[in-house]
C-alpha cells in the first residue's frame, strides 16, 4: 500500500519506514488502526546503542535532513548533519523522522484510511505534538534503542523534543530546544488561525474534499505569504530588499499588483510551495502547534519540565524571532533551572527571525557542536 | 451632490466641508476635477489665528476625533481633545481632517466622479500621503490660517504631518509624530500588500466593481484580522487572552473553527468593521502608506527632514509596536537632531503595540500635554 501517493517525490531510496500494524492511540483519544513513520538515518549505531540522536522537524520538512549515498540531494539541515559536522555522523547515529500527520511518507490526513480505502482527509483524528513525539519514539525503539543520546528540534520539532523528554524521561539523556515554546502563545495562535482561515475560505478547499490535482492554491499561496512574513524578520527584509522596486513579471498589470521587491519575493516563494504539501496535513499540524501546552503534563508547564531527567540541556532562541520570541525560550530555560537542571541558554543575534536555524550556520553550528562534544 | 452615500453615517452636524471646485493636482500626476474635504473643529481660533492645531488620522478614522455640542458621540481620540485635555480646546483651535481618499465625507474612490456620474472606484487616480497632507492644508487655509501652531498625527497621520512640514515648512511651527515612519519598511509593505491581496482575491471584489450593498466581506474580514494582529502586540494578547478557550458561538462547528479566546476576539472585531469602510478606499490608502518615502523630497529622508522649520518637535514611539518599530521613530528623531532641530523623543512601554495611542491615555496624554504647554 502506497500512502501519500501525490507526495511520493519526498520519499527516496534513503527513506526508511516503521510500519505499525496495530492500533496507535492518540493523545486526544483518537485511534489510528495502523501507521507508517518515515525516517532517514546517518552514521552507525554503536554496539552499546548509546549514540543515537533524534531530530524532530518543524511543520513542513521531510525526514531528509541531509544528503547520503542513497539520496544525494541536499537536506533541509545539510550544514548541521554529516561527517565532521556539528551533528557528527562519524560519531553519532542521527535519525530524522517525518512527523505523524505530515505527507512525506508518514501517515497523515492525505494517507489512505484502511477502513474506507479512501484518504482520511478530515476523518483523520485530532492530532497533537504528543502524537508526533510518540510516533518518533516508535522509530528508535524499533531500532532497539532504549535511550537517546540527544533529542533535538527547531520550532514544532523543539516542542516535540520537549514533550518526548517530559513523557518518557528515562529515554532522553540530552535535550536541545531551538526556537520552540512550552506552550503556544495567543499571538502565534492568532497568526496560525488566520493562515488556516485563509486556506479554508478558498472555495477549492471544499471542506477538505479538494481534488489532489486541483488543491486550494489561492488559499495556500496567501497563507504561505503570512508564514513567510512571520518566519523571517523586519531587519532581514530591510537589509535584503529595502524599498527597491521590481517591474515586469506576471502580476504587474493587475490593479494593486506587486511592485516592491519584497512583494515579488513573497509571490515567488509562495508559488514555490504549491504542490509540495498536502493542505489538510498542513491544517492538522498547524492546529497541533496551537494546542501545544506542556501544562497538560503537570499543573503548569514548569511542573511538566520538572519531570525531565536529562543530564544536560541546550535552549536556543533568536532575538529577531517574533513568532517564538526570546521570552518563550527564557521560560523553558528558567523552568529547567528552577528544577536544578543543567541548562545552556543561548540568545542569538541572527537576523533571519524564526527561520534562522535553517540559514545562520555560522551561529548555530558551533553552539550545537560544542554541546554535542560535551564541552 | 452627496458623496460617499453609503458611509454618510460618519457625517454628522459636526462635520464641515471645504469644497474645492477646480482641478486638484495629485502628487503622482493625477488630477481630481473637484474635491470635498470633511473636517471637524473644536475651540476658538484666536484673533491672531496662531493657535490652530491640525490632526491627521491613521488609515481608518473619520474626522470625528472628539465629541462636541453638534455630535455628542465619543470620538476616536476622545481622551486627547477637549476642554482641559492634552489638546486643550479652551486654548487651541483643533482641527481634524478626514483624509483625501477616505470615505467619511472627503473625496475618495467611493465618491461620484463628476465626469461620469458614477463612483470613481479604480478610476480614482494614484493617491499618496502627500495628497492627504495637501488636502488637509486646504482646510486650514480656507479658514484663513497661514501657519499652524502644531501639526500632529499617529501612524499614517504622522506621515501626513511629517510631509506637510517638509513640503510647507513656513506653515508649521511645531510637529508631533506618533508611531509613524520616514519611509515605509519592506516588512510593513509585506503585511499591507498581503492584506490587499486577501481582499482582491475575494471574488466579490470584482476588480473594484463590487456592489456597495454586497461588498467582499470575506476578504475584508480576513484582511482586518491581519490588521488587528499587527496593530496590537504579543504581550497584550498574552495578558488579555492567554490560552483561555471559549466554546459556543456561530463558528464552532465548522472544522478548524475558533476555539481560543484570541480567535473569538479576532472574529468579533473583524465582523465589527464590515460595512464601515469602503474597500477601494482602503486599498488606495493602504498603498499610499507603502509608497510613503520622504526621500522623494530630498536625496534622502534625512535631507527631506532637514527642510522642516519647526521650533520644536516631539517624536513618540512604542516599544511593542512591530509594524512601525522604535527604530523607525529613532530615525526620525535622529535626522531632525542631525539638522539641529529641537526634538523630544519618547519611547513608551505601552503594551498595545501600534494602536497604543488610541488606548494608553495615561502614557500619551501627559506627554502631549507637556509638549503643547511648551514645558
């Protein structure tokens, strides 16, 4: 059975699968009768199985964090993962999972529901970050790993890493949280809720029953633009584009069409995502982020973080990130310290906002390298 | 001739008009064969005509800044304007103009084009902040005022005040710029461009030819939500709403409908604006803000600000404003100082973001009062 047929391009010879053919319980009460979890891995698992590093991704990437012999195309964190790199695959066995609910090999709303033979679409049960973490756990356990050297992730991936360490404290030795949050803020909820509304408002969305070959592109394009605006920073846009204008191009003649370079940039980048992500999967993952609140695992998010049993923790935030601001990173670091945990808290001056971890390798790589080498 | 029939509610017994029945030249080359400029005023013009204070508004308000005998309903800056208030109408003759291009009595895209007998819609010529300033100038000149005691305004109104003082330096004695900018940033352009795209994408917009009794409400609602998100701050939303949920209400049963209080707040406030502003007027004014760049009046915005001949200047910014950030207020203050001008630069810790001037009277009123009393 080929799940997610229309996004199979994201699955390569490097993609591996854990296939669970029994009920998978979800955090909010739903059940999936079977799941696939797609992942990739790099490096060698040590005989003692104590060098495994698990990466959870942000909302949109696949498990292809880095290139390999099986798939030479650059991954979304190419600078970070590889021989001699910060996540040194000469030393660590690095795993990256495609999130449950996504559409790059793992089971999600675009996957076929075995009960009906049709894609789940909105019949997919409520999805949470807890479920993404639990599904990731199935991967390392299937490989005979009972305890991770390190779990890490940026953005939604940081949330997944945090909640894995909270729910399964005996299985996580070190934790790296990048531009994440202990609970989603109402500002972030407002942005994501509006992105979802823009998509849902597109008549082609059709209450989730869109044609896979004719998805709600207007809604996706505008929702993506709002994403791009909030994933980067005013400082970066000022530096890259200023008030430069760019004439020519397809949309100019429309009244109020793009005129400034920043508008063309948004248009170009929004067009690029069309056809590369399933819309219902996006809606489910976006809402999972809104729902994320570690206080579900304790009286407060601080209590929940007190359950973590890691020996060392690294919390990274970026000053120009206004979607997951420094104050939220500080909350995570403070709560861990309050419980006597060892915490390295790094505030970076990268100008790329929330997306800095994808781009600013000169700041991110040395910090991760340092933490991973135990310095 | 009754212009802007559908928004006549915004015109009351307090509304006055300057009616110019000859060509009005616009900054980008267009011509309006006639214009009306709606305004309100409070207090008495002194015999020497030297106590006139002109207020320019942000994008959406009418000229009704404060209540009066003729119109007792509270105005948009009620706390600021009145007897004994910061803009003391016992001392000053205060004028507030409805911007050219708006729909509350002043000529704009919803007004009837005398050449056709039909509303201008997209046949309205290119509109700039310079035109808003020039139209405001017609008001005080029609009242026999050759020099203003003070010109002030928040947001787009601050831009209007700045460019009036640059274009007509002999006519402005004091200047107050609140949460404005010397040139629109690419970040702000990105937000406004997306708001306009969301509106234009609504099929009911119909390239500007919508029915006035059936406007593009979906686009307006979602564009307004993006406005609300960017006019306030993450800190305010965290304080007011946190992660509180609110069930019940019309939209709950829709898949992915509102759940958190912040979502209901956005929904409620977006619904409130429907029917209260003309869509084409909004598009013209929004683009006028994007186009705003004082460097059109000099080699750079700094040079342009050097043309100002005021005796004192007040520049106010709000720390939580990420749409017109403190850095942009600092730019205005620095440029004025660089030219040897007297500048008071106030950074406020209000949590209401860009909209703070509307709400945070405890911080704003004393600063304006102090400046106006010459202390």
